[in-house]
């Protein structure tokens, strides 16, 4: 039996178009934060590689919120700040709430990123905090002296060879570096004060001394808001029909097909991979992971 036009129209899913389900853009920030992507920084978080994806996350149809899923031990304070500022600028421009979710770690620069959220949700065992600044290096002056190696450095400018690892450390160099650290630390503290405001529940000398805590303790200190993961929290807030749409950085076809941008020879690739693995292993191991 042939259906009438009216009967056929009833079969079409008009309700889906008239009442579309709420959408939450899910944007993952996972890895070490570092300037640009290179063979030494494969997979690093930097604004240059994330800007387009951040824009897409805020352009989804019927968007109700953007969820940031953070799993980072930190890294570059500049890139942390740039990524944070881009997310906040779009959130305010589009008037879209941003909800952050910490997985294993949101520490140091990773916590900086989490502060882009209007709320921060954690797992009980997440590592949160490390609101401080660190730099590390080696002193190799005894090594080269033992092997009869002469270090030759020529500069124009008295501070160009500051903290040279092949000469004994100078007190004035350490003071200059400490001044830089203090300035960056103050910027970090100001951001946390602004974003967490009256939620903070402990003295600043406890919160901002570089210590880190489990997710449960971070809630007690006011550094996070609750226990939860992205699917459960978003379904509770926007209903069971909410669509979680993952948005991530895209690689060009040439990069996917030929690995464009890699170092040429196998030895160079191996050394680059080894160096990157050591660096990233060090950053994660600081938090017992």
C-alpha cells in the first residue's frame, strides 16, 4: 500500500532537526608542553599545533560546552600561557563554558592548562598542582678537565655564556636565573589567584611552593572542584542524549604519508627519539609515573 505524503513525512526524523541533542566539544591536551613540533618534540603541546583545533572545538553546532581533558606534567610556561589564553579568549567570545578534566597528571604547566576551565574535575588519584618553576642542567667542568679538553667560548656581551655547563657555576648567574624564575612563578600564581579566586582554601605559601597532591586533596585545597570524568559529568549536566564530539589537531597528508619534517638519517632519528624519550620520561617521573 502506497503511503501518502503526510504519512511519509511522519516517518522522517524531523524531531532530530527541530530538537538536536546538546553537543560538547572534547579537546584533549595530553603530553609535554614545548615550543613547536620537531623530531625532538614529537607530540608536544604548543599553540602552533593546536590553534586550529581549538577554533574548531568552539564552532560545533548546538555547542553547550567545551571539555578539556588534560594529561600533562608541564613544560614551557610560554606555551602553557598561549594555549590557555586562546581557550579563554574563545570561551568569552562565544560565551561557552569550559570544563577541565584531569587524568593522570595536571601539574605545573598542565595545571596552568586546566585553569582554562571554569571548573576542574579530577580523579581521586590524579596528580594536581606543582605551582612553581624549575630548570635543570649539568656541571661538566670536572669531566672535561679530567680528559684534557679545553673549552673555548667567544662572546660579545658579558652574560652571553651564563650558566655554561663546562665552567664552574657563578653566583651572579644563579641570581639572574632565579630572578627569571620568580617572575614566571609570579605570573603563574596570579593566574591561579584569578581563576580559582575565593575557591582557594589554604595559605599561599602552601599552595604555591611547588608541591603536588592527589585529586582528592586538591579538592580540599580548592585547586579542583570535584571528582568526575568527562562522560559522566557531561551526561549528568546535559542529559543522556548529549553528544561528545572529539576535536584534535590534524596532520597534513604529506606528514601522515611520508613523515615530512623528520630528520633524514636513521642515526639522527634514533638519537632524536632517544633524547625526546629521556626528556619526557624525566618530566613524567617527577610525579611518580
